[in-house]
C-alpha cells in the first residue's frame, strides 16, 4: 500500500469515525428490536402471515421515509438529522412496549422503518461522498461489516436480556439513545441546504425522476437491490419464526441469529475488494448463484446438524449483495446527487423488503415452515436470470443498430 493510499484511508477514517461508531450502536439496538418483535409475536401466538405483515410494515416505513428524509437532511444537515431521528425512534419503541396489539405494532414498526430510512440515507450518502471510486467498494464493505457487527452485538444483548423479560424494551431504548452520543459529540458534517421545503407532490415527482434515471443507467443493479431487500427482510423477520417452528427454544434462536450476523460480516471486505478489482455485475451474479446453491442445500438438509452451518454460509454470501449493487449505482452519479441517490436505492430496497416477508410467510403458511429456504433459493435466482435477459436485450438492440 503506497504512502498516498495510506494517507487517503486516514483522511476517510477521520471523516467517518464518529458516524460509524454511532451507527454500530444503532444497528445493535435495531437488530435486537427486530428479533424481540419476532419472538414476542411467536409468544403471543401470532400466525406466520401476521408476523410477516407486522415486520413488513418496517419496510413500508422506508417507502414513506424516502419522501421526507431527503429534505430533512438537506435542510438541517447530516449531523443534526441523525441525532433527531434517533430521539424519534426511542419514542416509537416506547409506544410499542406499552401493549401488544397487531395494529399498534404495525404502526410502530412502520414509524421505526421511516426513521431508520433517514439514518441509512445519512450514512450511505456520507460514506459515498467521503470515498473516491477506487476505494468505494471497500468503504461500503466497511459499512456492511459495521451493520452486521452491530446486529450480532444486538443478538448478544438479547441473550443477556431475554425477550420475555420486562427489561427487554427499556434496554433497546437505552441502546438507541446511546447511538446518538458519538455523532452528537463528533464534528458536524456540513451539507448543502435547500432554500425551501418541497411539497409532497414535488418530492414524489423528484423521487420518480431520479428512480427512472438510475434504473435506465444501471438496471441490473436496481434488480439486485430489490432482490437483496426481499432476501434480507425475509431472513431478519422470518428466520426466528422458522427456527421456532423447527423446535429451537428462545435462547437457541437468539444464539444462532447472533452467530449468523457475525457470519454475515466475514465476506464483506473480500467482496468489496473483488468489486473494486473485477466486474461488479459478474461478482454479483456469482454471489446470487452461490446463495441459491446454499439455500437449496439447506432445504435438503433440514433437521440435520449440517443445516445451521450452511445457514451461516448462506448469510455471509447473500448479505453482500446490497453493498455491491450500491457501489455499481454510485459509480455513475455525481457527488451532488448522493442524498437523492441514497433515497432511491433505499426505497428500492424497501420495496423488496415489503414484499419479501409477506411472500415468504404466505408460502410458509401454505406449504409449511420447511418451504422457507426453498422460497429463498428461488428468489436468489431472480437476479442472474434477469441480468442474462437484460444482456440479451442489449445485444439484440446493438445488432439491430448495426
């Protein structure tokens, strides 16, 4: 590594250290809350379809948040927006802890998702702005590593504070509150400010124009982001349900979810390095095929001791999809459009996130819990097939123009 490269990494580290520390703590709280919600739903006897609906509301909140978060960030800056959003999340979790009612929990999960969308926009636009193209894959890999390290830490806390404990929700709120401290104490990041607040109609129109532009420039990456949203949300929200139906106790479910989150971070840096060095679409295709093969193997080995180890391998592969697709898109956009681009990518991810749990839980209700990984295998094959079709269509257009 050259002296110039080392200096570049030091500059990046200084600009993102406080943000990534706060984000690490926030992801611990968020993942603890997600698993806590799933386990509480099981404890209250909720059907798989209801569990999927409640958890899908989180991703529906992403859709709503995409309409408002961009203007908030541009108006008050990344630093203040992060702290304010965290305060809102604490209030929403407090409401969720007051009573169990499906409508209340759907509303709370939706508002939590709306708030988290703002945090993800802040982090992703901040990081993509801080990283040059040659290092962007590894910087986003660091972002994904931080996500899954925090997620694993959240599961570890849930081992110490069981979901059935009355202290579980207060502990989640305390961890969320602590996430604001590093960003609040760190140096503020200046960002552009808008002179006026856009109307809802203007926000929707701008978001739609940005989506169409990005979809035309990088259609394969957008499909990958939808698929990643479906797979990630189906795993986070329904894997605890699947394990519970498979005879795992609460402690075993939390333990294996914690290990799977740690497994998720193992390939992030190597995948980021490969994405910086080789064709990113090609890496993404191979990743999906590997994930499909692993999901199919898990389906065939249900109930056997090898299953959980294959699950860890599956997670380490499939949770790298979003980061690579994110880099493909951000390589094509101007720095001034980072926040707008983040909102489009997260909205696209959320669309998959809404559909994923509803679709997979419906299949589980119809065909039994055993169909869970069979459904995931089929979803993993969507992107390789779609990218081949897009390449074939592009080839036909090129041949017609000759």
